[in-house]
C-alpha cells in the first residue's frame, strides 16, 4: 500500500537507527507513520509504502518499509522547497520563478536552466546550484525507488547512492555483488537478495567471488590477517549455500588473479586478503633490508655516564646494555612491563643522540600516547598520522591504505613508542617511509592488548628471533614500591593479584551484585575519593570498563555519571543528539579519526583530531549550531552539530580506548560481562593505565577468570614466518 503526503510534525526520532514517528498530512487527514527514515524535515513531501497497523498502546498507524521524497506539487510548497534548499534564494525569488514558468518550473530547472537567467535575483552560480540540486534529488529518489523493489530500505539505498551517485542503477544491473566493493557497510545477505531477485545463479562466478571475499573480510575483522583454508571453505560454503568444492575452485580462481594469497604456516594453508598479505610481506622485506646495514660499533660507556649524570639517574647494568645495544643495532625492540625503565632508556638514548648530533624522530600511534611520551621525556613526539602526513583516508579502505603515499622520514634514528598498538597496515606505511640506512628503535609492552587493527606486529617481530630484542624484567625501586606495578606483573605471569588493607595504591572492593557495584563506583566518584586524595574527578580520575554495553558498560555509566558530575543546569547550554545530551562542561572523547579538524596552538596551525582524544566541552552555540571542545588544555576545536556522532561521553571509557594513555586515578568495575572479552591482557592493560591509584570494584571470581583467560592473544597472522623467510 502506498500513501503520499506532507510531513506535518516529527514526533520522535532515534538518531542512532533513524526510527521515526511522524504525523503525515494526507489530503485533509492526518496519519501517524512509523519506520526508519532519514534526511526528512517538516513540510517535506514524501511517498511511503507499507501497511496499516493498530498498535495496542498508540492506536492506528502506518508502518512503512520504504519511502521516497517527491517534489512539491503546490506552488506554495515549491516556493518553500526552493527557499529552504538553495543558498541565497529566498521566497521572493522562488515565487518569481514559479510565476514565470508555472507548471513547467521543475522541468525548466532540470532541463532548460538557461531560461532562468531572465529571473531577477538569480545569477549563474545560483542557477547552477538549482540545476544541480534538483537533478541530484531526482536521481537519488529514483535510485531509492529502484532499490526498494529489491526490499532495500531507503536508509541503505541512500548510503549506496552517496557512494555511487547516478551510476548506481547501471552498476547494480551489471553486477549487484559489486556493491560489496563500493559500499563497505553492506552485508552479503542484503546484496544477495538483490542478486537472487534479478535471477543470478547460485553458482555465478561473480556471486561466488564476492561471497568468498566477503567471508574472509568478516573473519579477519577480529584482528586476524589470515584464516585457515579449511575454515574459510566451510564458512563460505554455508554463507553461499553451495558445496566446499565450489568454494575451493573459487579460492583457486581468486588466488590466480591475486585477489587472495595463500601462505603455508605450520604445514597448513592459510588464506590472506591481498592487502594484509602484501603489508606483511612489505614489513618483512623492509626489516630484512634494514638488517643488512653494517653498523660501526661505538663504545658508549662514556656517553651513557654523561647522560645518567645529566638526568640524575643511576642506570643499572641491564639498562646500560640495552642503551648500547639499541644504538649499535639497525633494528632493536625494547619490551617490558610497567616500572621496568622503558621511558628512562628512551630519554637516555635521545640525550646521547643529541650529544652525537644525530637526527632522530620520536613517535607514537595515538595523540594521547604521543603526549604522554612527550611529557615523560621532555621531547616532542608526533603521532604516526602526523609524521607520515596521512590525511583524508577511510581507515576501513585497506587497499587504499596499503598504497598510500606517505611522507619520507629523513632521520638517522626513528624511535617508536607504544608499538603494541600498531597494526600491520600502519607498520607497513611507517617502514616504507624510513630510509634503509636509518636505525629503528621499537618500544612497547608486548603483553598489552593487541592493536585494534589487524595483526600482532610487535609480537611477531619479537617471535621471529631475527631482530635484536631487549627484554626488561627488573622492576626499579620506585616502581617496586607500587602494588599496582607488582600485581600487574603477577597478572601477566598468570598469578592472581594480592590486595592490602593499607599503605597501598591498589584496592579491591568486593561487591555482591551489579547494583551494588554501581553504587560503590558512584560513592567513590561523588565523595569518597575527594576526601581521600583531594582530586579533581573530571581531570584526574578515569573509569575504565571492559565493554560498551551492559549496566557496567560505558553507555549506562556515562549517562549516570553525567547526571552526577555535570547535571542539567540553566547556566549550562546543552543539545540533544538522539538519546544523548551533550552539555557544557562534559568530558568527551573523539571516536573516529578526523583529519580535517583544524586548531591553533601558539599561533601555529594544525590539523587532525584522532580516535581516543579526550576533551571538555567549553561552549555550545545553538544559534550558529557550533560546539567547542578543549583537548589537551591547548587545542580548542570547533564542531558542527552534524558532526557530534564523532563524539562519546568519556566519564567512563572502554579499556581498549585507554591504550597508550595513563591516568592518575582509575576505577575498574568488574562484575559481569562477555566471557570472550574478559581476558588476561585486558586486565593487565587496565591495571597499567593507573599511575597513582587503582580501585577494582566487583567480583573476585570475575577477576580470577580474567587472569586465567588468555584467549585473546591467539591472533592468526603470517608476519613471523615472512620475517624468518626474508631474513637469511
């Protein structure tokens, strides 16, 4: 059933899933319509397709499955439509157009725009905008209507149109499965439904090719760079509803045209996506090339003595050996847990390089990690994105990321901190920027969480046994006095942490329910910590949690904590975004890389706010629809209201998002959660984020389970074997 009318009122809209309840004027009647819809405003003319329904609470309503905008049919509606959508064209000019051309107005705009030059108030720029806008709108809704025949929702159709534009229909007709290549967010079933409706055979080469590639993409979304061939065959056969022999033939065809690659690992065949395979291969070849350097050995005892006196540090024999080996090797990995002196060693290496007049660069994967190493060494550190000048790229487009032309790094020594966070795609880009004659010092804690992106780069480099690796095991005096540090090492060794009642920086509060856990957390935040340590809970305290969902996840905790720490106040401006409220004073986090964000520090202009950056909302300007956030105490960044989906509240953040950061005080609620998430290295990473105090609140059984659960360390990659093969 189809109905057509004008949007009179939008009663409710969920910004996350676009579920909307609206009042539609159809003729003289008003109808309540419900369904998923976007890009719709009051007074828009729309056509809906769906069914009449009676809700047991809300009564009669029209449940629509597809929709499309239609161009206004009345003069008054068309005047309003033009005035609302064409910059610089008001109602008076719009009325002049319609009075001149009458019923032919839309056709004149779309097909004979030159005739518009006779209208007072229109210049060439406005005419061109009118022509482009009306044709784009017609194309878009024509495409939405076409895709709706295949049960594709208007929301998804809109996403397809945004990528493919006016070529959408011709691309779909030629090969519907190619949509998977162009629109990354589509799932296979959606596209397969189109193919089946168009009569594509189950055994079509295009269907099988795209289906297998989709299958391996889904499997490697979990951090693997490859999948065992047998597993891929079985999963793909189930997805595509064909036999494993059909999939085997498809895999062989895709290997032949270099869409997929196969590598033998431990006497089994593993299948790789092209970009992951080539990224690993490039890393291995780059390491092999660097290792061919002939480094002239330098006795550094005197230099080490000079910098230790300068920094008032008494270096151990272990530290002296590490510094000497790092400066006398083409590539060195320095790894160790908290308190083992990694930062001290970096600082001494930098001082020696400066004394030797060597050029170096210090870098880290994220903004917060770069800031932390800058604070601890006193030397500028750059993010990898800024160092390599990686801008305006879709992080999910791994093919583009593989081929990205990065800025060459013309330095004698490259020092990379927090290397456990670097995935294979970023490491590939870093290594291809470094000249073969440069020395590379890679620093990181291999026992922390692996990178969010694919691979286990640091672990694979270490396990290849082809690169100089310095293991730091000794915990130095000041850190040895920290129960956080001591127990983090216990956890890493598979031992349960031990807790004291006093003279400690590590506390455990036993709870008996989720509600009790939340109550304890709120009590600590509201007053107990302030009276104990006199801290600024917004700036000095961070709550970490394993998950976004559940009652102890970031979504629920942030809503509760916002109400406590930054409640609604007439003096504080706020804006609603879906089911969230952003308020002046809120602590927020950027959750995607935005390379275009500009800001100024001391007169110098910079670009880029990155996933994981934490800031505070300084001002909300509703009139200008702008929101201003202060990051790192000196970066004031402007956001349009439409960009607020890039932000989340950060009173509580996930442990994954905390990587590369340190906080003075940390509260870690652990009572329940998804078993696969509750792992040893997740707990270890959380514990090592706290500098002055860590308070774990929850269930001791959950804590012990995490110590015992090492599942997440088992990522399947091929880098180790590639390095072994390349380095002779």
